[in-house]
C-alpha cells in the first residue's frame, strides 16, 4: 500500500495546483478531500484534460469537475478483492479509507497484480525426476544418459530424423552453416522477418547475409521474393550456399514452394523451427523438410530446457559430424588431438533431463496455446481493425504466440499504443520481430522485397504479440482481452 501524503488536495484547489502535484508524483492520481478531510473523489490527468476541453481556465477549481463516486476499499479488504475491483472497473489505483471516510493509503495495480508475461516457462514436475537422476549418478557434466535419451525421444517425436542436442538454437544454425561449407565471402539467404539469432551465425562464418521479404499467406519467407533473389544471383554466378527460412511464431512457411525453388537452384534449406516445435506442414513436422532443421528450447519457447537447442537432419553422417564439432572437434586419440576447429556447443546432461520432462507434454502445450488463440479471437471478434496471423488450413501451427496486426486503414490506434496500454495494466505485450534488413547491424545488406512495398516492414509497424504462455489462466486472458477492448472502444 502506497503512502498518500503527497497526492492529497483540497477540492477548492486550482487546476494549476493539481497539475503541479501530478507532475511531481509518479502515482498518476490525486485524492480530493472535502473540508473535513474525507475523500470526496479521485482525479487523474485525464479528468483535468476534460476540464480544459470544457474551456475552463487553469485558475478554475477542482470542484468544477462533475461529481463521481470514488471506488474505495477498507484496510481489511484483501488484495485479491482489490484486484477484482480494479479488473471490474478498469482502474489502476484504489484508495484505502478508514472508518471515517478519510484516505489512509493507496493500492496500485502493479504492486498487487502478478504481471502477465508473454510466454513464461511451464514446468510439469516430471523434469525434477530426470534432474535428480543426473545428480544421483553424478552425471552433471556435459553429455550423459539424459542427453542420449533426449536425442532419441526427440527423434521419435519428429518422425525419425537424427538429432544432436546443443546448448542453443543459435549454435544449431551455426553448425548447419559450418556443415554446409559456408565460409568467408559466401552468400547466405535469410528470412528478414525473424529474430536476430537466425542471421548472426552467418556472420560467424564470415559470410554475407542477403535478406528475403515475407508473404501475406504465412508471414514467412516469400517464395516469389526468394526466386527473384536466386535468379539475380545466378546471373552473377554467385548463388548462396544456404537458405535460412523461419517458421515464425509457430506457423510454417510455404515449404513446398520453397523446397521446389531451392532444388531448382540446387541450394540447401535450413529450417529455423526455433518457434515451431510441435507444428506441422501438410502432415510433416516442421524442421524435417529441409537439409537441416533447428529447434530452440530457450526459456520462452513452447517447451524448454532452460537454455538449449537441437540440430536435426535425415543425414546421419552430418549429425555425427555435428556432435563431433560441438564437443571441441576432439579426434579419437588417447590424448587431446584436434585437426579442425570445434565448439563447446553440446547440451548438458542436467538440462537434457529438463527437456525429457517437457517433451512428455509437448502436444498438451500445443493444444493449450491453440486454445488460447481461439479465446482471443472470440473475445476480440468485434474489433474490425484487428487482423490475425494467417493459418493455412493445410498446416498445423503450434500457436507459440498469438499475434495480431492492427490495420491502420481501420483505426488510429497503433501497435505502440496497445503495448503501452497493456503495460499499464501489468500485462506484457511486444512488437513483432523487427526485420533484419531494418536493423542497424544489417542495414548495408541486400534485401529482396515481395512486392513494391516491403511486407515485413508493414508487419513490424502494425504487429503485436499477446501473452500466450500455456500457464496463463482464463481470468488473466480475460483481463488482456478487456484491456484491448477498452482501448479500442475509446
């Protein structure tokens, strides 16, 4: 409960006095007292703006405001009930009064509400048993039985592709580029609308990224832009060594078209399936359609190992080589012998134990997130300016995040406004990924647009990711929906 000494004001005070107190306080509210010290009402800067719009002068008194019964609680009111009142009336602060109606404190939403996060880890309880096994057998160093078992269980889940468990999805992409022979001054095509980890490993190899726009159908790599880029580079006899396509937010790219184009130009595809574990493209697991696939088990992913990733391929020799390179490329020898550069990329036995427990509930987590998306769609259906990330009927997204685009032709509300509004309600929402060709790090790189106007630029300016963690409660989700509806109803 906050102290209120600095935010009380007499009802006879002027607007100027009220503004001075508001500007000096971080609480964004004033408690207006009558002549006996009882709470008469609360006011915010919005109330003052309305007075000024009514042509009141700065010397006008606060009592000129239309009377409004204050929402108050007693010292005995539980924080749960306070939170419920805030939710019911759409307010962020509620004063506490004594038995005589005098204010003695202030409840603030952010101090009593648990912040609703975008995508937090969701443990099952099964993970602990595998971790205990690692401790009881003293397999706490990298590698061990949990790593072997996790690789096999993951392979079984995705349909038999070979798996190398590593310490991050980024490491997996780096290994894929290394295995494809990418070296200094080579070109690598990469989807622009993605997280920076998709592109950074290109620089690790000293190669040059070339970025490809997205399509409206999937929000992922545009086959048309990809073919235009490959045609252009073929004319200069400088085709890329690899194509990195991302299945953004759990939705697969148009892989039949992309694979067909890559085969035509004989350029291998790396699927960045970091966000699409448990998703399918026309009945096949994402990450298993290209030469290589990569998964991420970072803390915010649909399942997690705390930090970790995997490289997958149908080429056993390549995965065997990946395991070799990711353990410092140590040759078979009675001593430490190295003939090529390696990396310290392997997953630890402890974290693999966490992954084994998480993998057991992956399908359940996917179902939860798909249901979360449907609840959002139903709750926000009447807001015509909200458009949803597409989901082609032949695909099966894991709905890692529920993502919207706010159509600027139908509303003046922006993505930034929505994110700020939700933040004030203690709700985390984020802009979608800023395209790589717009990043200062990559602004010098060539970019091939899908059409005259860049589609992923449009997505960045209009897109918002909503809280989508599988542990989010129905009450929390309804709070998110109500916050959005109230903003668009203003």
